[in-house]
C-alpha cells in the first residue's frame, strides 16, 4: 500500500516566522506525520522577514514562472525551497515582489493591518493550488493553517473541482483566532471570485455584518480542527451550527489526534467509493 500524502499549507512556521500557536504546530505536525509513515509537503508564504541566506532558501526554477491573476492583474509566482535537516523535511515558499517583499508580515510598523492583505491571501491560495498541480503530487489530506489559507477549501470544491489531482483529497482547516477580516472591504468577494466563480459562490464567507473567513472555510472543508484553545465568541458562535465534521481543541502536545482525524476522514472516503 502506498504512503498517504499530506500537504500542510500554513501562513506561519518556525523557524521562519516568529513564535505563535500556528508557527509552532506547523513546525511540529509535519515532522510527526512524516515520522508516522506518511509523505509530507509544506507550503507557506516567503515573507520579507525571512532571512534567505540564514535559512538557505533557493529558487526552484522548474516550479517558478507562473502568473497568478488577482483582480485582473498578473503577478509572477516564484517558488523557493529550504530544508530542515533535523526533520529531514523540505519547505516550499511562495514569493512575489508586490506581496511578500516588505519587512513585516500582516501589520505595518504602526501595527495597522496592510490594506492588501485580502489580495495577498487570494494570490497565496490560488498559488498553492497551482504549485501542487506542478508538483504532480496528489495529496490525500490538505491541512490548512491560518486565515491566509481560508480560500483553499472553497477553491478546491468549486473552481478546481474537476482537477483530477485533487479528486481524492480531503481538506482540513484549523481555526485560530484572528481579526484580520474586520479590515476586508466589500471588494474582497468579487476579487476572490476566480476562474468563473460568482459572488454567489462565496456566500458562506459573509455573515450579514461583514466577512467571515472561518465560516466560509469550514463550510467547504471536509473537516475542521479547533486550533486555538479559546476562540473568540463571534468565531465560536459561527461554528456552533456547522455540519462539517470537527474535533475539539488539539494542542501541540497531542499530535496523534491530528493523524487520527486524518484517518477518520480517509476511512469515510474509502467507504463512499
């Protein structure tokens, strides 16, 4: 039997970004999954805060050269890679001069959210899917960590639903506290409507008062994980009535619970075939 393939998509990861609940689990989980007999690939943004020389990033020419369209503009996608020798694991980075060269991640020096965070997210989510297509590597599990990955469940179930590479993929979304969407404008819905999607396809990302990235992502995911031990009341309320299979909070010390959840979703897929 071939090894199951797990794709980890994350907005943060140690040692490349600062310590956070996302960066910590995104560092520990892939190594644990790999050590337990699964194949692993990790994708994240190449933020300008990441020191390429120190972490020995280099461009993967065969994967670079695509253009990703955001709001009718073309943006070049550059793919870089680095190795974590202690984990025997490679991490792939999605880079673009317009979105990821600044020396900050989501906020400027005054702690104000960047106005183009929505555009950066759309570029990243579409770029991830196009990069995996270039890999030619069909993942059994696609596990998304952080708000910046929240469009991937939607895109895989709609715009890319006929892509053979993802036919058997189960999408897992980890929910962490975030407040970035409060700065998203109404134009986000139209911008995120890629590949002939309509604004109607993104209804799940609206809650009547604004944008709800977690609500949308968990609607289209095959399963979701509570990544923050204590979620904001508004986020918790939106997840209460979800019909998507989910777990309770899984901490960084309970990594086997993630693999158990993966196997549960994969077993359901086998039953349905």
